[in-house]
C-alpha cells in the first residue's frame, strides 16, 4: 500500500536533494587483568592518540561501589596517570558517583557530570572513562554523548552483567517518568575493557546477576552455551573463576555478533531479540524501587517467558525444568512478589509493563520467545491468562 500523498496540480513541485552516506563503526572489546598496572599496555594503547601534540585530557567517572570494594583504586589511577603523563593527563580529579540505578533516576548526576566536563576544559579530542556497573556506564555514557555533541568514551565494566552485556553495546540512558531507560542515546565507545580482577571483590548478587543475561542469550542463540551454563551452574554459584570468565566471554561474543550483524544495531525496527524476558524484568525493577537487581529481574523474566513458551508448545516441559533448575543452582531467583502487584484497577502491573515495553520499541508489539533451546521466534500477542498461570506456577516452586 502506498501511503504517500500525491502532489496536487496547484502546488509547486518541491526540490528534493537526497543525502546518503555510510559510516563504518568499530571498537574493540578487550579482556584483561590489572588494568592500572603500568606494565599492562591495554589502556594506554587505547587512549594515546595518533600525532597528538600534548597529553590527552581524560575525565574519569567511577561507581562508588567500586571504590568501596577496592580502596586502593583511586591511588592506582593517580599513579598510572603520573607514569603516562607525557601522553595523558587527568583533566579533573576522578568523579565518584552512586552505584546502582539511583545514579540513573534523575538528571542531577548528568548535570554534575557535564558541568565537571565543562569546568575541566575537556574537548572533543578528550576522553571520558566510565568505570563501574551497568547503571553508572549508562549515565556516564549518556553524559559523554550529549556534551559537545559527543566526547569519546571508554567503558571499563566492573560487574559480571556489565562485562557480558550492559557495558559492551551501543546504548546509554537514564530513567524518567517511571520508566526504565526512557531518556537516552545510541552512542558507541571507542573501546570496552573488561578487567576480570574487579569481579573478585563483587558482592554475590552483582557477581551472579550477569549470568541471567548469559542464560537469556544462550536460550535464544546458542544451545552449546546453554549446555555449558547448565553443566557449570554449581561452579558459577561457587564463583569459580574459569567458569565465570568463559561465561562472560562467550556471552559478550554473542552480544557483539548480534550488534554487528543483526542489521538493526540502533533498533529502528519493532523487534529487539536480546530483550527476551525483559518486558517483565524492567517493570519488576521499577516496582521494587530498584532493590531488585537487573540480573535477578531478568532471571525471573526468562523463567516466566519460558513457562509461556512451554504453554505455547515452543519448548518442552523438560526444557523448562532444565532452565529453572539451572537458574536456581546458580543462585538466581525464579520468583518475585512483584509479579503479583496490581494497579488501582486490579490489573497486573507487569501487564502495564508490556505496553510500556511496546511503546519503548515503537510500532507493533514484538517479543522474542525461545523455540526449543538455542533458537528463537517472535510473537505479537500475549495471552495474560497464561501469564497468570505462569505466575502461579513460579510461586508454587517456593
């Protein structure tokens, strides 16, 4: 159907000059340890510009959970910059922000970040380094993207979820109007550097939360990865370093492959396959006042969606049981009391969350479901009677 309006005879033909150009995007996702050891070249090779005439100005933004868990970190940063002072300089003392979703819940931290960038004199040849969990990376990346219409950004994710998912993509933002990531930008970093050493000091909830994202992408993209997670679920709960590092790298590779080859890196369509299980997860986070971590909410979300997939004959009961058992063995939840929360009219709040999810994507409701293990399909309608059955089923597992 052609929806274009025809030009009327009594109107003058407008001149249209078409504009089309291609822009190639590329950035490395690095895996290393001890990033501020002066013998480690990864960070300085990332920051040192070609043909620069003087030290490059750098602004560092850090999650306060990271500085609390690593009291020596700020001193390590100062020493690292002193060692490399001919190539880079701190334009301002490292800025420490609250960790977790609170850093995204108002404009205040964005204003502080951009004001400091202005006061520091950093320009478009400078670099913002964002260090922390996914929420800090979102806020700092958003701030970098709007200051001078874009300051170069290096992300150093320090939680499991940030290293295998949130910190490696192209999105930034803050929460507004009671909705997660309502305000934001698509803005690419010049590099992502994952330092496995930071995982060692994480609280367990932040360590294991990212494993939910690994299950998510394995269920819809990679059966062999699901088998690995299933086999190693107890080791992941025990914080086995080999198991978590392989989990992070395989998960990150799958996310990077999707971004690079899906054909919709900036999400202009109605489909967002990597948000399997997220339509309810985002609402659960909001309902909890963000006392529930993103990874934990995703774990509940994929458990609920997998029940729905079973009822729609998209996966078997045995496959559903394997998923739920693996999540529990990892130390991840499959139930939340917020699943039963209702609005004043008695409607389930997560049903409102589905409409908010559709609005965020735009266009026709499109959500991803597993088709067996390792494959996906898309659906456009959801039967909330089945969702209610799923809520009761998950509650029965308590």
